[in-house]
C-alpha cells in the first residue's frame, strides 16, 4: 500500500536553469482529464457487470455461475488497472479525507480476516455471527487493527470467488458449494451476503469516481483544468512516477521477487498478477501518449505528456517513450502464473521479473528528469 507522499526540492533554481513550461501543457491536462473520465466510466461499467454476475451466482450457486462471476472479475480488472496511474497525488481516488482507494484495491490481504482458511475453518468475519454484514459495517472493519485486515474491494471479492491459492500451477479453487446450504463450508448465507455486499460497494465507489471526473460539473476535474498548468502537470507526473517506481517496480514486483512467496503477489488468489503488471504499465503509457482505447473500441486522444516534454527536450521525450514501451513489452513477457515466475527454483522466471523491475526503475529515473526539466517538485515516498 502507498505511504505518505512528501515533496523533495529540485535544487537551487539560481544555479540550475529552468525550462519554461511549453504552451501545450494546458492541452495535455485537458486531455488527461478526458482520459481519466473515460477510463473510470469503463471500469465502473465492468464493476457493475461484475456485481450482476456475483448476485446471479449467489442466487443460484453452481460451477457455471461461479465461472461467470470469476470471468467478470477478471474482465473488470483490465480497465481498472489502467486507472492506477491516476493515484498518488491526493485526487478523488486517494484523497486522505474521503478517497475510496483503500476500500477498492487495498492489498495485501489477510484471508483469515474475511473467511475460513486451510488451518482455521472458523476464522473470519463470515464465520463470526456477532459481526453484522452490511456496507457500513464492512467499511468500518476495513483495515481495522492492521493494514492487512482488508474487508472490501477487488481482492476481498477475489478471495471469496477463488479461495486460497494452494496450487503451484493454477489459482485458488474454492468450490461453488461453499455458497450452498449444507455444502462444503459453514455460514453459506453469510458468505453470500458478504460477497454481494462488497461487490455492490465496489461498483458504487467506481461510479463515484466517474462523477468526480465528469465534464461540466463543479467537481475535481473542473478544479484541475482551471488550475495553473504547472500544478496539473505536477499531479499527472506524480501518478506516473510513483506507480512506475515505488508501487509497481517496488511494492508489487521487487518485494515478491525478494521473498519468492506467492503471498506477496498482487492478485494471488486468481493468479492474475501478470495482467496487473501489464495494465499498470499500459496506464502510464496512456497518459504519456495522450490516448486511451475504450471498451467499445473507440479512442480518446489528444495532447499527451510526450508532446509537452518534446517541446522542451525531444531526446528525453523519445527516451521516455521507448522506455515505457520496453517496460510494457517486458510485462507482457511474464509467464503466468506469477507465483512460479518468482519461485526461487525458477531462474528464468526470476530474470524476467528482474528485467521488468530494472526497466521500471529506469522509467522512474527518466520521469524524474521531466520533473527537473520543468522545475517541478519530485515526489518522495516515505
């Protein structure tokens, strides 16, 4: 999870020449706002479809409806992961007062906080009849007593659909009968209520983000577009640099590589971690190039960050474009399941992960050069 964001000074401006912000910076901020809104619209659409599939599964749990719900979860991740580049600058998703990020995609998750695990069949909120299962109660329980005590969001739903991953070659294999009266686990009704509650919450949170970025409203988007372009550019670049280096390259990849433990992979229950890496990098590329391909095949396009950088330093703009493309290629080269890629006996897999980490760190360095090019403050994670 993301810690506090501090700001590091760029140096003494009397000694370092500053580059005037190119005239197209405001256009890039406006393009960014359109991409953010479209991305959240697509994500909200598929989280609502996920909620529909979850409700259908709980109403009639069997292998087919479980498979449909799992498929809907996987599909909903594709656009959402591309929105993670919109984090890290206290925008609508992670505003410290009311941002829903901790309720949407918090990780890592202690499975035993939610439901039974292999060595404890009565663990978790599901199996504690004294705990109410409602949106209000689950929101209050989220991260209560520790940051791994995740009660809501994508990964809570993932665990409730797949169960623990006990396999070296595939994902978790929770049976549909965990949701059938008299089936394979106790408290089937509470488990079903929990799953439908958190899926509905997730859809609602994404719809709230759509509203925050809608055009023509008195909302966050309006304030961003009206702000000086230097401030808009700083926020946009902050999301790009922190996601590239600290979050994806560090928390999600280097940590898992260092431990070799599948518990440290991002989407460990579904074995979808390789797609997490791909779409996170794609989100950075979307912002840099000023384009986003929507679910219906249409594209949102306009002035990207690349054009702003190129107006001041063409060589840096080219280097950063090539590095982001290389990071995407390396992410796409990861061989699922990710827990085998990081296994200590898989030298080739570990080398693929390490290559991506190195590329993302170089990407981070190039983005820092962009901050310094325009005399913007560089974000530092504490």
